[in-house]
């Protein structure tokens, strides 16, 4: 097997530099547009639109870079175990514990003292799955 | 105010600025000509970039899976002897199906190869952890099988990616890009399966086994075929042979062989065979939906399906199926509540089928198919 991939998310430093240069130039350009307006009372709309657009684009790119590491599917799921009495209607649901399996004998029923058993083990669907 | 604004905008882009207009027109024309000649290349570059990012994710999943399998084995075996090299060797394990040029006897040959492969995986786990119990061996063998699948998927995608890049073939890259979402969905399901297999929790595929386990709860059972147990359960005045794979370790067993065995024992005097299994849902269907039908619902390479079809045809026994619908991601991840909750409805349907299609005193077979991980008997 070849070397395992090391980083959870690769970000190119060259790309980061480009974004910051773009951001700096946009602010300079915006400053010049504002200064021109203050001096001559004439708005330079082309510069204004281009610099605001470039600032928005750079901000979007920076936000994309700050995104959470990608989900790979290894995230632990919330799994529950239902314990049921074989004699009365007692039922109890708790978090899954290592070693649980369906039909495993469990503790005595608090209502009638008969041994209980694991009747089901399940997980709740995630919001994404429910869509 | 508005008119002032518009007039200043007009001045900026206005008629006086002829050179700017010319530059825009020439660049537009240049862009159009360049796109005509290099458009497809540009598209290939964009597609390759997308595939590259999926390939990177696939590599991360494969590597994380490998590390998880190795650490689980280390945890149980408590040694470091040559484990990584052994696991890596297993991950490159190849399976070559039997020759199809002469189809006669192919099922027997296929069964032999599938059995040898399964034993090889279990033997490797036993060599790494000599003191492991049956449940641990089965679960770890399944874990290794999943990592092997991830490795194969990764290598296949990488092969087509590199081939497409080397030849700049639009069609190779296009085909890969089209199937990539399905491959990614499948690989994420495998990743989720590893966490589930490590904990030994029941998976969606085990719903058939779960129904059988509920029916056999509290009854004596015996091993009728390799890794398959059967119980005699009285239901609606009939004697029902309920069978499932032997749990709670991950196991599919040989249900086809078990059904054949019961039929031969009873000389074909069985009124009906009902098979319960998970089935892939279509988009729009709900997970846990229950459906009925006719035929043999047993997945895998087809050996067990063939055996049941053959023996049922020999003794002319009606075959019924009860299917529980679930998505691709649900099959090998921890069982969803909706799927687990369908057990009661399946049992009601089984009772109704038995009442309507058989007479009192008849013998019936109910087979709960699927991986019985986390489900005992």
C-alpha cells in the first residue's frame, strides 16, 4: 500500500496569498473611489462596483477555506438499546453499551422481577437522511 | 439624485470612451474563438478537478478504515507482530470468479471459491488473534472485507482518473464523473459500516434475521447447516421451521443449504416457504416499508438463491417473500429505527400468509435472511 493521505483538508498557500492580495487591492480601490467622491462629489461607479464585488468574492473564498473538515462517514451514530420484560409490559430504552446484542439476557424487571432481554438495537436517522 | 447618479454612470461607461468599447469587443471575440477551440479542454480540466477532490476523499476514507481495522485487531490481540503487513496483504486480496464459458456446474464451483475466500479471511484473523472468540473473528473478518472493498473502489476510481488524464479522453472522464456520486455514497456507507462492525451493532441488512430471532425467542434451536440455526415454532396451529444465521457475530450463513436440508429431511412435505429479507428501496419509498411477493429473496453471489429455487421446484413448493425496504446507506450501517420498528408488521403479515395459504397441521419454513451481526437466537 502507498503512503496514507495526511491532511483532512488541503489548502494551497499560493491560493491564500492570491485571495489576500485581491482583498488588499479591492480595499485600496474602494478607498480611492470614496476619496474621489469626497473631493469632486462625483461617484466612480465602475470602480465602486468592481471593488465591492472583489471584496465579496474574496470574503466568500475565505469562508470556503474556513469550512469544517469534510465528513467521511466515520462520525459515531447515536445508537439505542431497548430492554423489554418477557412477562409484563415493562420497556426501557437506553444508550447502546458495548456487548449489547438482540435477545441478550438483561437485568431483572423492576416491576415483576422477571429477567428482561434486549428486544431491539437501533439508531435515529440523521436530519440529512430524513430529507 | 437618481438622475445625477445615472448621468455619472453614463459618463463612466459612455460614448466618449471608444477605446474601452473596442477593447471589450475584441476581448469578447477573442474569448469566443478561444472557447470554440479550447472549450472541451477547459471542461475536462474542471471535471478532473472535481474527480480529484472525490478521489482524495476516497483515499482518506480508505486510509482511515485501514487504520481502524488495524487498531481494532491490535486492541484485541495486544501484540504488534507484523500486523500491518498482514492486513495490507489482505487488502490486496483478489477474487476471480469461475469461468463462465462452460456454465455446467458453475454454482458448485462458485460456492467453492466463495467458501475458500471466506475461510481465508477468518483464518487470517485467527492467525492474528489466536484467542479470539467466534463473534470477534466474524466481525473482524467483515471489517477487513469492508476495507478491502474500499481499497478496490479507490484503486478503480484512481485508474480511470489517471487514464482519463493521460489520454485527455472526454468520454472516460465523463463516465467516471457520472458514476462518482454513487461511488461516494457507497464508500461513505462502508465507512459507517466499519464503526458499526467495530461495536457489533445490528445492521439494516439484518432485518430478516431480527424477525426470525423474535419468532424463535425462547425456543430450542439446532445448527442445521454451516452457521444456520433452526427452531420449531408453533404458529396458528402449524409447525413452522424458523431459520436464521447463527449470531450474534457477523454472519450470513448458508440459508439455501439449510432450506434444502429441511426439505430433504421432510421429503418435500412442506406447505410453503416464506423468505424475509431487506430490499433496496427506490427513491420516494420510505425506509421500513413492507412488501410481499413471490420468488427467492436471497442476495449474495447467487448460490443460496439457486439452491432454494432448485429444491422448491423439485418438490413444487410455493415460495413467498416479505421484503423490508431500505436505502443503500442503511443496509450496512446501524439499523434505523424505522426498519427495526417494521418487525411487528412483518410478523403480522407472516401470520396472515400462513393462515391464508396453509392448513392447520401443515409444515412451513420461515427463513430470515441477512447478516445477523448483533442479533442472537
